[in-house]
C-alpha cells in the first residue's frame, strides 16, 4: 500500500471515529431529553419538595419559561449543526475542513446549552431560602450523578456489544 493510500485510510478511519463519537454523544443527549422519565422528574420533585411560597412559585415559572425558549433555540442550533455534519460527510467522503467545522459548530451549540442549563440552575437557586437551597443542591447533585451513572452504564453496554463475538 502506498503512503498516500495509507494516509487516506487513516483519515477516513479517524473521520468515522469522530462522527461515530459525536453521533453517539448527540444520540445519548437527545435520548435523555426525549425519553419519558422512568420516575418523577427533577422539575416535579423540586416543586414537590421545596414547599415554595406563592411568589417563589411564580418567579420559578417565569425562570422556567425563559429557559425553555433558550433551550429550544440551542437544541435547534444543535440539529442544524448535525445537518451540516451530515451534508459535509456526504459531500466530502473524507475528513474535510467542512466536516471539522460542522463538528465544531455542534460542540459550540452543545456547550452553549450546557452553560445555559447551569445558569438556569443558579437562577432557580437564587430565589430559594437557605433551607430550600440545601434541598435543591442535594436534588441537583443526585440528578447529575444519576445521569452520569446512566451514561457510564450505556457506554459499558455499547463496549460489550462492540466486542462480543459474532454469531455468524
């Protein structure tokens, strides 16, 4: 195999790994938001456990409405970046600057959503009493750790499937 051919094979393999990783991350992220909750959602749990005063409840709903709009905008940006990636892969058939730009666009949008979500958490926390903040902090921590555990379990299962012997 010539050096040029080996370089092309390596470039295509690298592009496929990046695309598969990005698609897997995007799929896991989208699934975590689209799948119906198996148990009570963090949102519902917070409203139930925090014993909010009427003015706090009204302020919390206003914060949630504002975040829902921003979240929808950023999710649309992520979908647009995924379309760009699909188009770049289809057009280029290799790891082109357009593929890299689409990946960068997706990561930028995903990072912006994560930042907006964390800001949203702190906006909600700011309207709570110190006692409510303690409960809120524990609930948020538990939700983040549970989400991390689910992702780790999913990653482990995918690895096991990928390395399982073929039935053929």
